C-alpha cells in the first residue's frame, strides 16, 4: 500500500471516529444510527465496516481516543511538578480540565460502562487515567505496599464521581480541595 493510500485510510478512519464522537455526544449511543455516522463522516457504509466490525467497535475507538487524551493531559501537567504530592494535585486539576471537554464525561463515565460493559470500560480506564494515578500514588505513598492497588481504584472512582458532579454544576474548587485533603490524610495514615 502506498503512503498516500495509508494516509487516506487513516483519514477515513479519523473522519469516522470524529463524526461518531459528535453524534454519540449529541444523540447518545443508542440513538445514533450507522447511516447517520457515515453521512456525517462523508464516507460509504462499506468504509465504516472496512475499519470497524460494527457500531460498538467504532464506539470503542472513540472511547479509547478520549481516554488516551485524558491520560496525556494528566501526564503533561503532572510531569513538571516539583514533588509527588504536587504532581497528584496538578494531575487532578488536569483530569478535571480534560473531563470538561464537551461530551467527555458522558462518553467515558456514562456511555462506556453501559455500552462496553463495566469490565471493559474499567480496563480502558486502568490503561489510561488510572495508570497515571497509580504511578503518582507509588511516588507519593512509597509505603502503601499491598494497599496501593485498592487505593488507586478507590481514588480513581472518587475522581470520576467528582468529574460527574462538576459536569452538572458542582464546585470544582471544593472537589480539588477535597482531593488534597484525601491525599494528605492517606499519607498521614500510612506514616503511622
């Protein structure tokens, strides 16, 4: 395959993902039909099925891209932090910024578990935002030992719940303060 064919193939795939994302956010997964997606992407139905097995596989690609974008935002912001604690605080802020992207909370926290199932949606999170959290907690709580994994899962769920609350009008500053209190409390508890 020539480079131009590869580029066209990737452009078609990205057009489908972009169009699907817009429609999934606008209508929801269940109300989005594949003919609407191909029309919005400006491609044929055959092109859709060349790239994706079905609508669910296309949705998975949308979710993968969104989750990767969140993880990248967290990594970018927290990597320049002065301390492990500050990296977690900066990462939390980056997470809330990333989740404020129109439709992202809906896609990642509501639709993904419903469409893909809790296990698959959880795995996607584990490989992305939760992985960045786990690395941050390893640095901040070196004495966590076997508690590291459950603490990561619990804090990840707290971040997700906070993002959902913020999306419907909750005060972000209070959630960010609460995250700092939780982190400090964990560090104090593990030092005892």
